[in-house]
C-alpha cells in the first residue's frame, strides 16, 4: 500500500480510515515540505530558549502557572512533569482504531509547522503507527479545552517510554517494553514539545471521525431498509416523485428520494397494489426522504467540520515565522485547542442518528403490528400465538431508541470551570464524542432488527418479488440470517446483521 505523506493540510477522512485499521498497515511518513516548515518553527523555539526570552509554555509553566518562569535544566524536567501530571484519565480505554486515529491526527496537526516541535516527535508518532505500537488511552478525563489534555497525555506518555501500550494480542504491557519490541527509541522531550503533544482536540476528533464514517454507512443502509419496508408494507412510491423533492431541494432529501425510487423500481409487489386506492402512507414511510435526508445533510456538515479540524493547528501557543533566515518569529497564545466547533457537531450527529433509529423503529412497529402491517402475519410469526415471532425484537428496538433519546441530550450546552478559573469555559466535546459512540452502536442494532424483520416480511409476500435492488439487499440479509420458520433465539442474528451493515454490504445496494 502506498505510504501516506502527511503535511497538515490535505489529510482526508478516507485516509484516516485506512490508517485506523491496524491490519491495513498503510505506512505514514512526514512529507519533505512539511519537515522544512517544522524545522523552521523549531528554530524559533530554540532561539527563544537560548536567549531566555519570555514565552508561554516554552520558558514558563502552563495554565494557571503561566506566570512561573522556567529556565535551563528545568525545561526538560517540565516536559516530563507535564506529561506525567496530565495523564490523569480514567474509564474504559479507547479502541485501537480510535487511538491510532488520534495518533495520526496529532501527527498531522504538528506537521503544519506551527507547533515548534522537532521533526523527530512526528517521526516517532509515525513509527509507532507503522510498527503497531498502540498506547493505552483512557476515554474519560477531558472537558474539551485546553483540548483533550488527559487522553493526549496518555498518548505522549507512551512516546517517552512510560505508561502502557497494547501488544498484538490486546494485552496491556509497559510502554518501554512495547517500544523496545518495535525497535523505537523513547523520546526525550525538549522545550515546548510536551504542551504541543497534549494540547489539542484529537481525542474527540478521533472518536467523531470514526463515528461519522460508520454513520455514513448506516445512512445508506437505512435508505435500503426503508425502501424494502415501503415495499413490504405495500406503500406507494408517489411520495418519492422527483418533482416533490425539487420543490424543496435539500440535497440530502433529494438523494434519499432517489435511493428510494431505485429501491422500488421494477418491484412486482409494488405493481400488485398500484390500483388499491390508498392515497398516502404513514410518515415513517412517506417522509423517509425528509427525515433520512435531514440526517444526510447533518452528516455532510459534520464531515466538513471534521476535515477542517483534521488539517488545523490546534495547540497553544503557535509559532509564526517572521524571518526564517534568522530564526525569528512570533509566538502567540490563543485558543485553537478549544473543542466547541467539534462539540456542537458531535452532539448534532447524535441527535440526527437518534432520529434515524427512531423512524426505523416505527417501521419495525408497522411490520409487526397486525393492525398496521397490510395483511402480514401478526408479529411476522408463522403460526402466531404458538410463535411470538418479532414481538420482542420490536421491544428491543424501542429500548435502544429510548436510550438514544437520553444520550442525545447535548453535552455542549454544559461547561465547568477548571485550572484555578483560568480555563473557565470548556466545550465538553469528549463527553459528546463518548456518548455518540453508544448512539452509533444502538442505531446500528436497530437497523439490524429492521433488516431481519423486513426480510421476513418480504418472504411472506412470495411469489411476488421486490425490485432487483431489493432482492440484492434481501439476499445479503439472508446470507447471514435465515428465514425464521418458528421461534428461535435471535441475538446472534442481530449481531451478524449489525456486522453486515457495518461492512457496507447493505449500503452498497444504493451506492
């Protein structure tokens, strides 16, 4: 696989996906042009230290302690102290994919050349990625400003050979041992490098990026399943007429309507009831373009924010070159580490996916409820009464949807003062990211239940066939989940279907 050359300016989320998966092993390297920019900024920092000028986090302490002067041998000691003291996370660790994503995003941000670190810091992050060294990073402890300090400090801890990493088998081992096995030399951090490593938004951004990539697959999968449900419930495709959606041309709405037209095109089931006289369907069918489409547009907005953030300098202070020949520049303190732009969209995505799961559950209810299911057997059960069929899966879906409603309460409306009132308004972006992960998982499981239910409904309508695309989706579902002839334990079916959906094999029907 071709190496990914990072420069801080053009990292794509698709490239992030490739590096996140440890098995893919796409190598990561610092580009030559970026290295020059990094070296120029580093020369400015070295000049400040040599001349003992006053500069925040270079020759001073940090946060509330920024008025404490640091000089001489204390500068190296400060680097280690900052990393150790800030590695104060708790809770479940980030996954290997999330941690690898965080490492790549941190390296890419440093590669912009505004952080004042040496090139070897970025090289070491890249080598850890390339050789499969994954730090142990607890998921809790960040308030989202000054960035994700605790998660990033655990990452930095591994770079200096302290803390823990995961080995190839997933066991936790000492970072020093992990680096030794990978033949990577632990870093001795120089002036400003610790603050540049721990000050940023890469914790929440890493979780959010992987959640977004998963959500985009859920989005297309939901269109496929919604189309199948519309057919199974003998709905009309009139509501998906292109003219309706051109009259309200939100791009997501138009895309979903087009997907639904594809899903119903050529369906024998649709043709069998075209003259039934029913004018319009319930909202969970008729308004799929409007609801799914709004989710689509939300995800597009989230992607724009994440791509901008992935290619941003987000630590503090930043180094701006004024005279490269004489190693002169301005070191300016600001607040690019603040997670508010991400916190808002992480919450927004959680809200949107809660709606995607919610309308899916309503379609499940229509499939199983004999008062609403257009002649399908009660609860999609053969021999209903003796068999309960899909009675409980709808309850499970309802439970997941209700849990999402709680989780979708925005974290970004909250703030809590930290660091002696110096950091007096924070984003809570990491909290938004952590609960988003659960919403993504819940939504995938609701769609898995819908997939199993709608495939069962399509089976009952034989010999009439759904569309070619519908048949492809049905076949994909049946490849991991056979028809339910009588009651059986279903939790393994749901797990296999969730994995199928995550793989993109359902989404590809309309892609």
